[in-house]
C-alpha cells in the first residue's frame, strides 16, 4: 500500500503550497530556524539589558535565550564532529536543552 509520501506527483507550480511540507520538514531545519530566531532575541535582550541595567527579568530572559542558542549550537558541533550519530539527532535536542536548563537553574540560583 502506498502512502502519500511514497507516491510520485508532479512538481509544484509557482505559488502552489505543498500540503505535506510540515510533515516532511527535517528536525535539523527547525533547529536551525529556532537558533537563528534566538540570535535575534539575543540582540534584542542585550540591547534592553544595556539600556535597563540590573533588571532581573531582562537578565533572566537574556540568560534563557543564550542557553537555548548555545544548546542548539552544541547540538550542531556534536553532529558535525561525528561525536553523535546522525540517527540520534531527534533525541539530541531535548537532551542538550535539558542539560542547558539544568545548568542555567544552578547558575541562576547561585547568583540570585
């Protein structure tokens, strides 16, 4: 039995939307996109942090965004250097984010 993913079809025409595009999107593409978005938020929170110094909420949001961005960067380093097999990349995202959040919690409670 053929599934919609296995069936061949005509190429998309200009302006046509693929109904299966979200299901076919690779997890690495979403990680890449979220890392780029977090870079924009780092710049935003860094500017706010410089304008409003010693605001714990802004420091927390900057720190959280930095941890998120760094965790996704560590994921890329682990995959690019073949330290983790590519077939485990889907499981690598929650692990590096969880470890990053644990480190963040420890550092945050030591500081405050």
